[in-house]
């Protein structure tokens, strides 16, 4: 009888976690070797998972049960079981992996690997490396799938172009010239345009996905780097590392309509699924800023670990 009671309690705990009404935000802290888990309903850290190493890039599986985190110093990908709240696997990659992305169909998780100038595709079912694609840009940092999963856009620290990988054919097919040091990449939900923040240009470049060409450039704050786009596709949020701010771009007019102060060195950022709240990792403030997107005001500051690198919400 005790065994059955224990099993029921465990199942109820898992169901309670998965049925939680508000999503969780996951924040990798590169100098703490940890992941902070934030309840977006309360804006409080509810758990901290220790990964060790230097966690940076982060992505979550489509079903919300698995978290993928790059560990730069261990040269691998950490797989976290979010139901059990523990590390489930570690997958060897190349030296210095950074940005991580999951394909829309959930088949692939991809990591940008700096020193090999490549993006590595891992099969999510087998947790095995399937193949790698060489890219032209030196020290690739972010790799982001288009909404239809056809393309992978890759930005690199020592480049002035965005490399475009044909996922089905497993090769790079184009390089679109933007500004120096492209960083964050975000797609409109309909896949028509991609927005790329170029740090040294302090500018966001707009790429027409169909023609694979730049159609506009929008001056942002100093050292623009992170990009987040909500599900309605009406705005683009840009973190400005040197200005300690977030710029808000109105997609219809292609202009910046507001700038919101946040913590020091904002980097990765993400919106909640309803688009009403934006979470911003402040790398030098050891915090996450919470912005109400309707009022364009910061409404909370959440202490996390040391040197948070990004945010993912599911």
C-alpha cells in the first residue's frame, strides 16, 4: 500500500508541474554553472538546477519536457529532464558550443560550435549527433530555425553576414551581408522576415526570407545583440548591451517606438506565449528584468545566478 501511495504522489507531482497554468522561464547562468527556473505567474525563482561548467545557449523541446543547454567549457550539450528536474544526458559536441535551437517539428536540436565553424545537428529521439554543417562565418554563435523548418540562419562573432543552411540538403546555400558581428536572430511567425541584431553596427537588419536579401536596417541602441518576437508578430524586441536597455520595434512601421531601461549588459530575451510579458537576462546585473509589453514598462527585477546569458520560456 505504501508503494502505491508513493507512486501516486510522484505522479500527482509530475502532473501538477506539467499542468501549471503559467509557463516557466529558464535562465542559464554561465558563471554559476546553473539554470534558474522562474515561475512567470509570480516572477520568482522556484528552483535552481546545477549543470556545472559554463551553460550558455538554451532551448526547450516542443512538449516542454526537455531542456537543452550548451556547456561551453565541457564542449557538450546538457540534456535536462524537466519532469524529474535533473540532468538526463550529456552529448559531446565540438569545442566552445554556444547558441542552441530546436526545429519546429522537434526532430533536431542544433548547436552553433565556435571553434569548428559549424552547426551540429543532434537527433532528439536518439540523442546522437547526426551530422554537422560547415559555415562561412567565423565563430558561429546563434543558429535559429525558420518557422517552417526549411532554413537555419546562423550568425557569427567574426562576420558581417548571416549564413543560411538548407536543412533538408544539409549544406550552406547562401550568406546574406549585414553589419559587423551579427548576433541575435528572430523570425516573424509567418516566416516572411528575419530580424538580425548586429552588435558593432548597433543596428537591426531585416531579411526577406523568400529572396534572402536585406530589405531594411533599423538603428537600435549601442551593442544591439538579442532578439525576441512575440507570437502575434507585431513587435520585435532588441536588447542593447551597452545601453542597458531594450528597444521595441513596431513591425508595421519598421521604427522604434519605445526604449525600456533594464539591468546591465542585457543579452538573451524571450516573451511569454501570450506575448504580454518579456523576460530579459542582464549579464552584469545577475538578474532578469520583466517588462509588461502593453505598457512598455519594467515591472519586476528577479535575482538569478551569476552572469545570466539568455532566457527560454515554454
